[in-house]
């Protein structure tokens, strides 16, 4: 499953930002968010995955601004995963209002076709991307694909994911988490 071609990368970037910049648990261990250079590199990677080619150097201030946005975005994934779609909508709407998201017509590289992007207009680069990620998540939430925003169901893991499978049955953030659950189930059956 793919979302709108212009939102697909931004939705992925939102998940990457949440997983890199928010504390919790990952793959059975306590997860301390990245900081310093590692955080700036993760932010750069996330934004480039969304198509930000001319990004330059992500400053510490920009990275910190996106850490704050990632906390809100985590709330969106958590609300959707727990069935609280109204809460997810409220969080996304608040984030878009805070960053004054506005539509803008853009085209990429040599593509002669114009298309609409939703960009945050306040808060510099961090605000632009925080608003853009919130707007992309709003497109997903406002569609039948809303349930494809997920929170890992493996014990001791709270990383987020986007379910791009054909049948929409993904439950884990990664193959290692899926394997941990399957191995634990096998061991439980073997000892019974």
C-alpha cells in the first residue's frame, strides 16, 4: 500500500523522526533518544527520505525543534493504534495550526507538472517539516488507510510503523520484534 505519492515519503519521515527522537522501548530494551550529531544525522536521513534534496546541514536548533514535533507525532500514532481517532485528529489539527500549514504549488526537478504540498510556514526548517509531517498524517487519518499507522505490539517495544502491506495486518515495527514474539510463543508451546 502506498499513500498519495507526495505524502508517502513524508509519512515515512514522520515515523522515522518519532522512532529516532522519542524515548521509550525498542526491541525489548529501553530506548534513549538520539542526541547531538547522531540526532542531526537521523533527522537529515528522515527528511531526505521525504524528498528534501537541498537540505544542507541540519542544525542543533532544527533537530531540537523536530524532537518536540516528534513527541506530538508519537501521540498521533499512539492515538490511532489505540482506536482514539478523534484524539489523533485533534493532535494533527493542533500541529497544523501551530505551524500554520498552508498549501503551496511545487514541482520537482525537471517535472513540468505542478502539484500541491502542505508546508508549515512558521518556525524555520523545523516548523516547516513539523507542519508538513502533520499535514501528511492528516491525509492518512482522513482516509480509509487511517488504521495503517501503528504502534509495535511486541512486548517492551513502542516504536511506530506505517503498515504498507497489501492486507493491512502488520503488527510489529520490525522483523526482529516479530521474531522475538514468535520465538517466545514457540518456547512457551515447547515447555507446555
